[in-house]
C-alpha cells in the first residue's frame, strides 16, 4: 500500500479511522504557541487534518497561519467550520511539492504518517521551507508500534542522527505535557534552520 496516496488518507477520514485526531489542539503545541510574542510570523502545519491548532492560533491573534493536507476531506470540513479562516492559507497538496517560506513549522502526527523511507526527504523539505533561523517544532513518537503503520514509530537517537545533518538541534527531550494516552512515548523537538 502507498501510504502517501491521497485516496488512502481520504478513506481514513471518511471511515472515521482517525486515531491520531485527539479532538482538540495538542497541548505541547498550544504551550509553545502561547510563548510566541510576535503573532505576525508565518506558520504552517503540514498534515493538519482537522486543524485544531490553526483554530487556536487564529483565536489567539496569529495572522499568518497556514494548514496543509494531502486529503481534501478534512480541509473541506475545516473550512466549513471556520469560515473566517483565510482560504488562501488552506493548502490542499502534497507536502513534498509545496512551495513557500515559513518562520515556523509545527509537527503533530505528520512525520509518523509517512513511510520511514521518506524521512530524509522530509528533513530536506522542511529545511527548504524554513527561512534562515526558522524553526521546526513539535512532537515525535518515542516508541515502536506492533503494526506495519501508519503510524510509524521512532526514537530520540534516530531523530538526532537524522536532523542534525540539516538543523541545529535546540531541544530534544521527553515531552512532559503530552496527552495522557501518549505520556512517556513522545519527544519534543525544536530544530533551527541555521545550516543554509
């Protein structure tokens, strides 16, 4: 099965098989967004799904927040529920073909949805999409799964080995404010694009 196929993800949304959807904005990302004083920075969340973090960002004053998803289904629901969100900030496309420059990209269950063979491409594309000194911030699983995926697991050392080639690693630590179901199985990363 090709996990990057948009029909696969649309089927997951249509059939309600969205175990990654926690129903609200991710607490680690909310806490990180709350610390940002400049609400005019350009932010993107790939694989945004239901876009809870985007709604939170809009409600708290962010003016240039973008969401991207390969599947049209969750984006259509998002737009219908959030008509005040700028339509030109909603991107229905393949992440690897997306063009733009961002100050901040947020990671929440996107990396683990990609086949592990795409992880180097992910790191390179993230570096390409971030401005000089822009940051990739979020949570990654720190565990393996007893299934073929997605989600696909990983561990902190693997992420360090992968990302240090493309970014300056500012933080890589156990995520202390994960949702209860994921507590102890996630790491929080802050990666800075200072290696251009």
